[in-house]
């Protein structure tokens, strides 16, 4: 059960951290920074298109593609952040110290596998 909770958490954490430092400079012009208001559709669609929702396999491929451009220090930061996120989530759920340690170990191992760190 914890793997179902932790894997998406690790994926989101890794994506967020890898995206943080990718492009620090803002290259968009000021006029393009403020989008024009969009009129609301008269009727909202019942379901979003399936292509808009990434599958776990797509997310994994995206993470591995970004991991190829990360430095070793960035990878270590991502691994540490995933471990901390798992520990924090375990504490928030009221897990025992042993369960928190297991969750953190699993998150660290999964993140290392995704980033290709041995």
C-alpha cells in the first residue's frame, strides 16, 4: 500500500526539483507574460481528453530524460528531497518510526533507480 502512495510522491518531487533549476532566466517579453483573458465556454466538457493526462510510463520517461541533463549534485539533492518528502508524509499519516524509515528507504531507492544513480 505504501508503494502506491510513495511512487507518485517521488515522481512529483523529482519532476518539481528537476524543473526548478532548468531555466533560471526569464526570456519572455513583458507583453507576453500577461495572457489575454479567455472567455469561458458555454458548457464544460464532461471528460478531459485522455492525451492530456500523462501515464506513469510517460512520467518515468520524462524523469529519465531530465535526469540525463542533471549534475551529480542535483541528483543527490533530488534523492535527499524524495527521502525527506517520504519521511514527512509518513509523519503526517501517523506511521511508526520503523514504517517511516521503510518508506524513506523505499523512496530513496526508487529515486536512485529513476535517476540512474548506483
